[in-house]
């Protein structure tokens, strides 16, 4: 069994690559490939990698399990620390997450109000001042401070390296390109541009996954990450001081006063960097979402076992299975900005009896039509990852990789259910496969909408529909819900006899997103991400009539702006300027990056409109354009 390398702080890797000579940088990609397979975990917790007979790289992770400083990575060769071996070992390790900033001491709230200084649990990246309620008429609204000179320089540098990385694409986006992005990202963080740094780290992780051909890697995800990075860095470099663009650092837990929370469900967590665990979702009486997480290194084994692990919160004698179907009264709560509950020394928690999904506050989640909830999420995509959506559905059957269901309301569309996590060792896929064998079954579903797909929901838990005859028959101790990642549905949990016949469509029905000619724009953008500027330029070569014809379906469908932006991108990619002597010169990546960003931004807006329509209308009412 191979030893996993400890995560490395981005700035440590960037510095190691920057210290290499030009000759060694050319060899870095080849040296990085496969070196992680020879890692050895020593008895003292260090990890060693041998490069030949004379070079031994030693990684000494700190208390947090990461390589946070340069002196924690050493090499025995004569060129160390400016050697290829050390840089290759660091480059093969996963990137560490940015540590949270220490929380400022909260101001005391009004007397008798223990929750006045509670942190915002919604996960917003905006400073608290931007979320304050509007003042009285005539009150002076404080102006947003302008960006400092250091922030403008950092944003400009990040834009430039992001544009160069986009022009290079995955094929040429090796360790050196990634290190330049990491260096610019670290500079942005030091300047207070937290959102820009996070976007750059997502791009680097996406480049790594694409170059290593990791399972589950999607080129579309990397395309979206490039769009976010270029959008944020471009606006900041232009002087925009919107607090939503600068972002705020992930803060430590802050006092949250007294809380009473009720369990909703739990779900396993399994990351590509070797972390595993569980997250239990909770609701306060006013509907505010909270969560208790237990995620640590350990991978799949820990994700499977953590579902029944004890909850380390205020001395409460509960495990995560009990908390998901129970509740807590918490005194002295500590809360992160994302709504995670902390286990500080002063926290005291008392278990409470659980409440069914038919009772408040959980009942509110199922009272709202799914289309309305999705429309709200599309208006605030940052909240989509942590927001759960509830709806009552009727099972239609399995078609392809999806489980088709229909929301139980008039003119409801077909919804596609996909596993919340596709790993075969987790229970999601097996449970959905068993549900699919009971067409006509009525379910109450709690899940996370997939905003990149048409009318797609990734269920986390299911339960019986109140007063429905052909619905689940769950054990009393499950309190009316089954966690799809942990509980395994059996034949006894399903009703006996057949339900009213449900016609199974021959196909999944029209997909307004897949059937739209917008796929031509996305293919062009993803071609640029995969192959760089040169690959996009190939689309512009040929006669003018052929270039026009390739975007004719977009024009026929009324998507004229999309056609013009795609054509402009292809033309810019093929533009080759000449120097004063008439020789061909390398073009600046800025113009190409702006053309790519314009097409990507327009595409994202158009796709959001189609996705929202797919949730709101029945298939026959959704317009489908020609391909």
C-alpha cells in the first residue's frame, strides 16, 4: 500500500519551483510523475522519497499534518534546497487548504441577548457590514473603500498569470505554470484578495486532476474554475472594490450564544485528497441551517465508520446517527461563518428528542416548490453547495444513469436523481438502484440540486410521504428518514403490492441544456482549456463561410450574441501580430483571455436560464432549440 504524501502549503511549493534554474524547470514535470509511489512513512511520522542513490527527500509535516514552511521539506543532495528532487516531491503532494484566520473578539451585544454577536451561518463570503439591514431614510451609507495599490498590483499579476495559464491549456499547464499561479495566489492573499486566491487554487487543483487523468475529473469543472478566476481577477485589476470580489478569509469559530437545533440527516464526506468523515445537517427553530462535521485524514474507511462515531460537542452523549434523528440544546455555542458548530471548551450541549420531517422546522423545506428554491440558488450560486432542497416525488423508473421521478404537483417536470457520491463502497448508488425497482413509489426527498445539469437532484436522505399509501415503511427508530449514504434500504422497507402504473418514457425526455446549440460554445471553451490558444485557433482556420456555418445553428436559435462571441474568440485565438520588422510575434494573452471570458460569462448566464426553466415546467413546456 503506497504512502500518501502530506499536503503542502501553496506558497512553499511556489517558492521551491521559483528557486529552480531554467534547465531544471524543464525537467520538473517528468521528475514529478510517479515519484509519490515511492514514498515511505517512517516511524517518527516523516515521509521520505528516494531519488537515486544520493538524494533522499524528507517531508516533516507539522501538527496540522501539512508542510507549512520551507524547512519542513529537505533533501540530502548538494543542490538542496534549490534542487529538482525537493521541488518534485512537493509538486507530487496535494495542496493544503488555507488555514482559517483568527476571529476578532466580538463586540458585546445588548444585555440579555446572548446571540447578538453570533456569526452569520449562511456561508456568505461578504463582510458582515455588507449584509447589515438598511438604515433609516436619509442615513449616510458608508462608501466602499477603494482598492489599495498593493491589491491592484496583486490582482493585475494574478490576471496576467491566469491569462497565460489559459493560453497554455492543460497540455502545457505543467508544474511551472501551476507554481506561477500559486505564487500570484499567495500574493493576492497577502493583499487581502481572498476570493481571488481561492479561485486560483481551484484552477491549480483542476489542472493537476486533468493532467493526471483522475477519476471523476470533468473538463467542465476546470472551465468554470477558469471563468471564476478570470472574472474575479479582471474586475479587481480594473479597480472594482466590491466586497463580494475581495471576499473574506475563512475565519475561526466565533461565539453563537444559545441554540436549539434539530437533526435533518447525515452524509459521508470523501475527498480526493484522502480525507473522510461525516457531516450531520441541523436546523434551528427559525430555519437557520447548521452542521456538525467530523472530517479527518483516513479516506473511505473513515467516511464509512464516521457515521456512527461519537459527536464531540459539549459533552453530548450522542453519535452522528443519533444526532441526525435527534437534537441538541447548546449553551455557549461557537459557530463558523458557514454554520459549522464548534466544540470549544465553554460549549455545553444537552440531547433533545428528535422531530420528524413533518414537524417544524424541517417541514418548511418541503412546503416550497422545488422550482422556487432552485431559482433562489441560481441567484446565489455560492450558497448552492451547502443548501438542501426538499420535495415530494413519485418514482418513474431508471433510464440510463438517472433515476427519474416527478414532483407531486401539477405540471411538474421530470427530475433526475443521481448519487450524492458515486463511490461504489458507499450506499448511495445501491439505494437509488433499489428505489428505481419500485415505480409509482412516493418519496419525500432531501438533497442538493446539481446546478450544472438540467433538473438534477443529488439526494442525501429520503422518507415516506405523509398520508400516502404506496410509500416507504421505515423502522420507527429511523424517525421517518433514511440517510442514503449510511442506511441501506431493504425489501421490508418498501410497500407490498404494485402501485398505480407509471408510464416509463423510452428516453429521459428533452433536455433543454443538452439539446440547445449552446453546446457548440461550451465545446469551443473547453477546447481552449484542454489544448490552449493553439487548439482554439484551429477552429478559426479555413474559409470564412465555414467559420460562419459552424455557428449558424446558434443564430437560427436566436442566440446571436453567443454566436458572435464564439466567432470573436476563435478569431482572437488565431491572431498573430508582427513586430516592427514584419516578423511573426507571440501575441499577448490578455486579448485572448478577455475574449474567452466574454464567451464563458455569456454561456454561464444562458445555461442558468435553461436550467431554471427545466425545474419550473413540464417537458412539453420547455423550449428546445435545434442543434
